C-alpha cells in the first residue's frame, strides 16, 4: 500500500534537493536500502510464497525467504531486474526526468550519465516511462469529460511523413472550477466501441460522464488538455514524435499532468521510484513490441 503524500516528510522520506541526493545515494548499497523500504514499507514479503518475515541476506545482494527458501533480490521482478546499469545512474536519471518541466530525450540521459551507448540510455528512458503508469492506479471518478483529439505524428522518421493519430482524453472536473486527473489513450479511430471501452477501462461506473463528440466547445477540460499535450509534444520532441512511441509519451504526459500540483520535485522522484519497484520488468524486446 502506498503511503499518503501527507504522511511523507521532505528530508526524511524523500529528497529535498540535489545535495541531499549526493548524500543519500553515495553507493549501490544505499540505493538498494532505499528501494527496499519503498518496495516493502512494512517489511519484506516473499514474492514467491508471500510470507511476511525478514529474509536471510546472502552474498551478491540475494535475499532468501525463511519459509519457502526461494532466493530473490530487491530489484528482481521490477523494472531494474537484471540491469547492468548501476542503481546510482538509474536514480540520477529519475531525478533528471522528474526535475524537467518538459520531457527528456534519450540523448539527454546519455549525456547526463556519460554512457557510451545510446541504446542503453534509450532503454532506461523507456523503462521509466513504462513505470510512470501506476500499476495500481485508481479509475477516474466524479464528473468526467471524455473527448478525442488529433495529434500529428511522424509515421516514418526518415521520410518525415506526418499522420494524424486519434487520442482519447478523459479528465475529472472539480467543482466549482479546476481539473483533476486525466487518462489518455491512442486509438485507431474514435469509434463508439473504442470510446466505450476507454470509459469502461479508466472511469468508475457511477461517474457522471459528459461526452459530446464532436461539439468541442462544451468541453473546456479536454480542450485544455489537448492543447497542453500538443504544446508539450512539440516543445519536448520538436514535433518528431514517432507513432510507435506515442503510447510512452502519453504515459509520461499523464504522469506529469496528474502530479502537476505536487509540492516538491523530491516527492515526484519518490513516486516514480516507488512505481519503478512495483512495476514488472520490461525487456528490450518488450519495449520494441509495445
Ligand atoms: Zn517465500
């Protein structure tokens, strides 16, 4: 169970600033210890038999369940599974990612970490974007607007062919004014069945849904999100968004939008790290296939 933000304290649970980052995460063990408390806030739970009992600590950072005797580690079964990149570098990448108002590029990560391989940087960034979708997130509720928008995306980076893609948007309206959380989904076409499926997947059944496709003027929330999203894609990716990566960008944007009021960057870092240890591993092949 995730801890409520109000119960978390800057400088104790999450970072205040970069100098604290350097202080806290001085070596791999310190990073592992921090991940341990995020993954098992109430003590170790064996991923195999679910026994809630402190494990044996073995060499090479292995943990052994005292009940079923299976071995595991704090990173096994998370997005850090089998990574050869030091956790310190992962943490630095997460700090960087959560501290940029706009999105970041794989090239930016490569430069930051001084990586020889662009592929490694690209894979880190995509795993983090994958972790940005909270695996346990709640559905939207209350008063919701649902509508579609079109995003211009490159179909082929070499030929610079642009094509419009349909993105479905759902946003919570807060009375008397203001917006809550959003969900986004790329679909082939805004058909009735696609929209209905989206509503079923992301919105609580007892919500009040306003959908007036195509009368956009009655939809201030989706309208706002659509224009912010387009501006963000343009500013961050200079319009060079490839269709096969659009889902990742939508996830990243959703994470940023839904935490826009987050009172600190350190808390954002905390949340993404927390999601990183509760998100299943993603292989390089899995990234390309998605
Ligand atoms: Zn066990």
